[in-house]
């Protein structure tokens, strides 16, 4: 994440402060999750949740939501969240409310990423990054709350790192397109 932050700072002349904060909180989430324990998990979850709020804000500022709303995508995201939470529900225990909040946040990130201005390379790249990030978070949730996944750490980090790279690259390209 530190390298991606450096890449972003070098590539975007406007240097959106909220996007920078998102990348810093993504890095903090990584740091907290390096250690085991519930407190570190909660701090990591909180850091990633704040990162998602920053992404929502940044993407919403670039949105084309009022021009054309694709209800099918929104319905698909809501169905994914609903069925994923239903799948995890029996094993969430005290984590039900935080996991619901987190699921709604990453669903909102997906929707705002999708509804951004279309028609430039950065739109699809950024959306692909968000989808990879959601896959990474989904693997974490399944591995923690449902069943162990063989080589989960590899799959989590592979999709997470690629996802964050594509989010940064897509955002940089969108800024270069001057939308």
C-alpha cells in the first residue's frame, strides 16, 4: 500500500486528499491484520471500513448516477450482500452488526464505482479493482466465520493487492481523462 500511495502521489497532480486518506487507512488495515487477535481484527476492520467510506466519497464525486441508474447492477449487489450475509449469519455471533455494516459499505463502494462516469479506460479498471477487493473481503469472511479455506492468505492477498492496484490505476486514469 505504501508503494501504491507513492505511485498515486507521483501520478496525480491534483492529489485528492480523501483518496490519499483511503490509501493510508488501507495500509493501516494491513498493519493491524498482520497480528492475530480480536482487537487487531477489529482495528483492521475499522481501518478498511473508513477506507471504504473515503472511496465512496471520492467515487460519488465522480458519479454519473443522476444521468443513468442501472438498477440491475444495484439489485445484483444487494442480492450478493443479502445471500452472503445469510450464508455467514449462523457463525457471526457478536460480529453480526459490524459485518452487516461492512457488507453494506463495500456494496456501496461497488455501486458508486459502477455509477461513476463511463466511457473512459479508468472506469472499467477501477470497477474491476473494487470487485477484486470484494472477493478478497469475502474470502476473509468465509475463512474467519464459516470454514477454513486452503491457502486463504494467498488468495486474500492476491485479490487484495491486485484490487487495490486496479483501484489506484483506474482512479489515476479517470483523473487524466479530466472528467
